[in-house]
């Protein structure tokens, strides 16, 4: 155990090429998924909070339910869609980082949208009359509330990033965990642990944990600053 | 006047009965194109509901509002609430919120924002966070936001209820100034002193019914309804007594 930790430390300090490639690809894939999730999930969640239509309750329940969407199910669905005989087979994207981004985006959108809906709905309850009296359109209200709640919505973005970074099932299925091409931290940890190569697993796990803690600390500090600056 | 076609505003048998409870019980009123009307009444009388119905924020259960010859005037109406919404942004940002739906150029928006902030005495705080303002300053900012759109009809829902006398006086000064620029003003309050100082006519509402709609002087010297008399006596027992 101690020797594994020592070797992990050496991988971390020597910036081992393979190790760095895995870490960098993880950031790229999860980062892209969270950016896409933010662009789609936040406006959708805010719209759902503000819109008034028949079936809104059912959509909300469905969205909340999809927060717990099993990643392997998403992996299989994306796999079927991108496989050679699937509807998007001609795009040739299976076992590529792009396929991994698609799978992770599908996973994070419901989570980010559901958290956003809750945050925006609370603000809407408080501001609805005033925004209506200002003659704001639905879309204008949505963008205004997203802007006003921007610091609270960091929680939603962080939750999405946490889910994307820690996810293993979907990226394993659609990425294939190909050495030097689609291997990311979580799939590498799963593989190396199965092979008994603990130092790499421990090193990658340390990076994963540190990144998540660092991002949360930054978000906490940003929120604290925002509260002081804007009230 | 800039546009008199939205007047008179006629409220025709307006009722609001959420869950079977009668909040407005058949309101008939008419407002002309000039002056400050104060809607007066005790808590729970239906003042705010009446104002929100006129603003289009509540759909009456029965009855209708007829707007002059042109129908509902949309962006010519502005409203200020007792607890104004202030977004996490600067004072200038909040003052300009109502201008966004009007599609003005950036330069015109900035010029209008600077002008109204100057007139409500908040120009020096333009770049400060709106949420760091005091209660009186917040209400002045809300008035500036409403004033910025040059409303033809300004609705004020107890704008001074939570303010001290000096802040109240400042708000009343601004309201008078907005009126001189051509805005018709409807305001709710349960403060009799304020109603006396600021209004041209009083609408007295009690239990969802309009008991009186008379000029201010007449309301305070010769109230016609028993409810109004009792309200005035109860609120200002040291100042006014009635012979009958």
C-alpha cells in the first residue's frame, strides 16, 4: 500500500506523459459536456420554472427523475445511436472523444436543468409580479432571472461537472477506453485497478479528488465575494 | 398630455373571488387623465388587489376594465411595489430594467438612466450595488425605474409603508414631480396624512367595496359613508371629529 502511494506520488510529480494525457482528456471531455450542459440545461430549467403550460408538473417530475439516470443506460443508448447500424452510424463517432462528450452531455443536462429550475422557480415566485409589470417577455424574464441567480447557479454547474468527471459507465461503453485516445481518469482507474496497477489508479484518483475540491473551494469563495459585492 | 386615448379608465363591476372568498365585490370606478388618486382603506380591504387588477397582474373573476378608446396600453403603465425587486447589479442597471423592452439605443438608455437617477438623488450611487441601498433609497430607485419609461399611468402600491418620515417626504416629492410630467397616478396607502398631502381625490375601499370616490378635501371634511368616518376617526382621533 505504501509503495503504491510512493509510486503514485512520483507519477504526479514527474508529470508522466501517459498520466498527463489521461488527465487532460478527462478535462476536455467533461469540460465540453458541462459547457454544452450549461448552454442547454440552464435555459431549459429556467424556462420550465417560468413557463405556464399544461403538463408542466409532469415535465418537472420527469426531469427530476432523470437526475438519477443510470450512466450505463445512457452509454448503451448512445452506443446504439452511433454504432454502424444505428441512425447516426454514418457519422463514425463511436469510440471517439466526441461520443464521450455526447454521452456525458446527456447525463448532465437533466441534473443541471432540474437544479436550475428549483433555483429560478424560487426567484420567480419573488419577482414575477414586478417582471410582469415591467412588460418583460417570457424569454426576457428567463434571461433576467438567470443573470440575477448567476452565483447560485454555480451549484448547478458544479453538480454537472462532478457528475461528468466521476462518470465511468457511459464513457467506457461509447469511448471504448482506448489507450492514448479515449482513456480518461475514471476508465483508467477502473482498468488499472482490475489489472492490479494501483499506483496509477491512486495518482489519478488523487487528481480527480483534488480537482473536485479545488473547484468547490473556488465556487465557495466566488459566492462569498458575490454576496459581499452585490448583496 | 402625451396620450389621452387610454383614458378614461373604467372599472366595470370588477370582482375577484379566489377560492370563493370575495376580495373585490363588484367595483365600479372611473379615472380621468390627470391627477393623483389615492386608494385608501384598512388592511385587507382590497387596495392592492384592485391596483394589481388595473396593472393586469391579476385576472378578475368577473367584470372588465375599459381603457379609453385604445384598449390596454401595455408599456405606458408602470408600477412600484411596497418591497421593490432589486436585481444583483448596479443602481444604474436596475434603473434601466424597464427600458429594455422598449428597444432604445444604448446611448438613449444611458442618458435616460442618468437623468432619472439625478432627479431622484441617486446619481452619485449609480455604480454601487442596488442591494446595498437603504430602504428609502431602494424605493427612490424603484420610482426612478418606473419614471424612466415615461409612463402615462403610474401605479404605486403602498410605496412608503416601510419608510421613515424623511424618506416618505422624499418619495412624495418625487411622486409629485412625476405627476407634473404628465403621469396619471393611482396610489394605495393606509396613511391618512399622506393621502391628505398628496392626493386630488380619494377612493375609499372597505371589504372589497368602494364606499366613496370623492375629492380629498371633501373626503376629510364631509365623508359620506359610515365606514369612511369610522376609518378617519380611528386613524386620526386627535385631529378630526364629526358632528353627526
